[in-house]
């Protein structure tokens, strides 16, 4: 399955701020408890900061205490792949349209899914519900 959004690294650097570029394109991670959406409770939709794809809904957001925005499920499809970096075995979460790194998913979330999508604020933009 091909990516819907294809841009050069130069185009990504021009469109994203340095932190967004580091997280989305270089698989970086923001420091815990520092992301702009960590404590947000506003109703709305979280979209990919790289391409605008709808990713998560505010009603699926919960406070996991981990320091990053956490969601019990994605709003639609996301891509997942094995991540063996940093001496850990994790499941990386990627935007299905642009391939941007969003964060990781763990199996210690609330019911009914039992999942915790631990997502970097820098990889998201928030669209308030009207």
C-alpha cells in the first residue's frame, strides 16, 4: 500500500516546525509532560500535524499518567510496525497517509480496548468541535 502524501525532506522541513519535523520525520519523542495536548480536555478531533489525516477523538483520550496524550483507540486506521529501538520491543504508530511517526501503542489501556495509544503532541494538531 503506497503512501498518499509524498514529499521531499526539504518540503517537510519547510512545512513543519523543528519539533514536529524531529518527531514526525525522524521518529523523535518529546519530553514527558511537556506536550501542548497532554492535559487537554477540549472536545474535538486530533489530526496529523504533517498531513491533516483524522487520527484520534477527544472522547477516546484519557489520563494515563505516562506524560503524553493517551487514547484508547484511533478514530480510523493507523499503521503499526515493530520498533526495536532503544533496547525495547514496542509497537510504533504511524500516520497511514504520510508515514509520520506518532508514538507507540501498549496493551495496558482501559477497557473495552485495553490499549493505550501514547502519542506525541508534536505529531498532532487539534480541531475543536464546533
